[in-house]
C-alpha cells in the first residue's frame, strides 16, 4: 500500500461531509423519522425548537416527498452571503430525482450550516422556483 492513501478503516472513520449530513437529514424527514432528523440539529436550535414544532415545520418537506417520491439528488452547495447584520450561511440544496429534467428544478430542499466545518444542521426549508 502506498503511503498517504487512506485505508478502508480510515475512510469509514472519517467524519461525514456536510452534503452527507444534509442528505441523511432530508431522508429522515422524507421517511417522517422526525426524532432522528431532530438529533442532527445544532444544539442551539434544539434549545429553542422542541420536537413537535420541528415536526410541524418538517411536514411540508415530507408532503413534497409523498408527491414527488423519496429519491433526492444533490443540486448545489454554496454560501449565502450575509449582510451587515447577518452571518454567512453554508447550504446544501437537493432536488427530487423526479424533477431532474427541469432546469432549474421547481422545488429544492435546502439545509443550512453555520460554516464550512459545521456538521450540525442550523436550518432547513423548501425553495420553490
């Protein structure tokens, strides 16, 4: 084995990427596994938003999944630049696989993070085009 190449064990121990965390979070919502998705929220979000409130906010995403199917694909990763009084937020946007023929997709599922190193979800929502 060449030096510098990660072993299988090292690859499985590596922390998930933001895109992987966002994908898992959305798939949990699309399965209506709200408690699992809730555990992925940042601690400060969990401190202010209780599980029933979170589930109610996540329900529209689940409903879109019921209408469009549960398969999603990564569409975009980027930064939303904040203004003078707001911070930059990193986001991952996913499209329903069924909508892959549309550019841009009519519905995007968005997950936001505090910065590029964060793995706890700061927010989420639907974006309609």
